[in-house]
C-alpha cells in the first residue's frame, strides 16, 4: 500500500472547515439580529474550532479515499460529529451523514430511504422554516435563506462523495464497457 501525503489535504480541509464555520457563525448573527453576541468560548469552542476540525477530518478522509485506503473509511464518514461540541447540532450533523447515505447507492433502497428522507427533510426544511421567519420578500431575507441552504449543502455533498461505493480503475473500465455494450444493443434494436 502506498504512503498517502496527508498534510496538504488536511490543511485544505481545515481551511475549508474554518471558512464554513465562520460563514455559519456570520449567518447565525444575521439571523439573531442585534441581539447576537460573540463570546470567545462559545464562538471559538463550539463553532470555529470544531468546524476547522470537521474540515480537517474530511480532508483526511478524502485523501485516504483517493489513495484507495478503505480501512477506517466508515469512521471518517462520521466527520460531521466533530461539531457535536454543541449537542443541539447533533440532529443536523446526523442529517449530513444521512443525506450522504441516501445518495450513496449503498445498501438496500428502503434502508437508504428510511435514513435519508428524514435527513433531507431537515436539510431542506430548515432553510424553508427560516424563510418563513425572516421573510424572503426582502433582499436580506432571501440572502439569509440562500446562505443557510448553501451552508447546509456543503457538508451534505461532502458526505455524498465520501459515502459513494468504492471502485477500482478496473471496475470503472468494466462499467464503461457495459454501458457501451448496452448502448450498442439499443442501436441494433432500433435498426
């Protein structure tokens, strides 16, 4: 097994996680309005540091996946739970993982639907509910809802990519060949 360079992907993931966490904190301040307060422990301890750690773990997971290292992949897919320093975020963190599982193509369809539909309802319903609270008829309200929706989409998309089934280059080549053979079969049927 080849050695995986980890410093760059972890650093890139950490910077991405920090950018995500600071944007999330800014969105929270906008949603709270003038009553929003920033405290060292709450802002850094519950949002910025865990967000940076989540990004670093996701970077690590992607580096290992690209290198073809399967060992520990399931544990690294739980990266959003690094943000669980604030217990109120646990349903949302689980929704990221559930959305990844829903679109992963792994397991039976009914199992994926059972886990994924509540996750998607939470990920879609949260911005919709915020839209009703702040109103989307103003530019500020629309921006806030779009920002929240995109912030929720980023970790969910990362999870979808992480949880996709593993394939080797040989598997990919076989899949392309099968698709080409099916397409040729359809062409012969239409003639």
